[in-house]
């Protein structure tokens, strides 16, 4: 088997919002990962029934440790267990790191635009954290589209710095006196375009399609846009 | 549900990593239907049935089909002319 299932153990967890929780996992001999990669988790019941889900890695490479942020989907099969019942010290089957397409090379000096919808921000956070950890000089901009202020995850780390620009877009409800009215992503949010920029877009399929169309129409180079689509929220999880 | 929704070929990377020692999502495919070149990660993946069908983002023809049974993996590649898999150059 080319990529084996490993055993991970939960070492810590933290709430990111009312419905999202970060799981800190320890995996012996973890080979490390690139920002943007994901893992598959597998749960198996006593009767042999098993369910498998993919989760993006949220953390920068850090020895045998990795972090996943799981959004609770109340009707899901896996996320209620991971968010509510998965206890410190418990084992879980994990396969990874997975994916060589939707990854940011930390040595890439080109400007980067990260566009995330909802929990699509998770792999982009791994890129942002890696960028910060290695003190990359590549200009980085994060555009993060989220339903309402209570849904924002990683809120303490979304502060702009000299190299990092952060734009929050609220689609349903914005905080009082927020300069942009609540609404879906528009070309104004993604511009001005620059064909040299490497772009990563991650989110639900509808969000990724809309944002990608707008980026191409604005003049971003289609060949520099990398996308990752999540299933419709609620159908899996 | 009015229309089946899709994700993309990034979701195939894990299942195919069971078979291949290289990452297949970064491989380039040429659609046998329309000739469009895509990376596997860019294919539209429909996984609501017993397996996954990865379709060309241009013409929607099936490029790659994958079913995992308890005892076997069935990979149908008739929709792709070729798979070009990036490898580290030897001797570097």
C-alpha cells in the first residue's frame, strides 16, 4: 500500500467558534506536510461499518504534530463525533499527507492571494501560518468570506502585518458599522488584479466557481489559480 | 435535490494514494472527448454513487472512474488519453 493508514492521537483541542473545533493530533513519525495538504480520517464501528472524511491541515509543519479544524455539521456522520465526543488520548486512523496540487511552496517569492469561503479558510490558514513561521517576504493577501461575525475562525491570527493583508467579507450579517454591507463575494473584493499573483481558492463548490469566474474576468492568470472544492455543506460531515 | 453537485479531483488524491506511490491529483490529463488538458485536481468529481466519477471541466465527459470494493479497486481510465505525472528529475 503506497500510503498507509496511521494511528493518530488527540493531544489537545480548542474551540474556534460555536460550531468549529480545532483538534491537535500527534502522529508518530509524521513525515511532515506542505501547507494546503489534507488528511483522510477513518472511523470504524464495532460492527465493521466505517466512514471516511477528508480534512485540510490547518497548521504549519511542526514535528509529529498537526492540527485539523472541524466544522460541526449536525446531521453529519463524522463531524459530531470529532467535535463532541472525540476525547484526549483517543486513537483515530489517519492517512496522509495527501495532495500535491493545492499546495503553496514556502520558497515561492511571488505574491499570493488566498480566497476562502467558510471552512475553506482552513488550508489557507496553513499557508498563512507557514508564511509567518518562515518570515516569508512574499506579499500575501487573505480574502475570507464568512456568514457572520460568530462564524469567524482563527480570529486572533487574522491581524494584518507588513506582508499580510486580511479582508473579511460577511455574507449574511456584518458587525455594526462594518464598511462593506453583507453580501457574497464580488470582483471589488478580489481586485485589483495582477497576473503575477498565485491564487488559492477554497470553499464550497458554488463559492469556488463564483470566485474563480470573477478572478479570471478581473485579469488574474487562469493558470495561476488553484482551487479546492468542498461538498455542499450538510451532505457529508 | 435538483442537480448533482460536485467537488474536484483533490478529493481523489487520498483514495488513489492507496494504489499509486505518487500524487495523482497533480497529474495532467488529456480528455478523450474534447482534448482539453486539465490537472486531475481540476476535474469535477461526482461521488454520490458507489464510486467516484471525475469529469472534464470543459465537456463534462467522464475522464476517470474509481470504485473501491472491500476486495478490489477498479480504476477506469478510458476517458483520458494520457496521464502525465510529475516526477523529480533523476540525477538532481
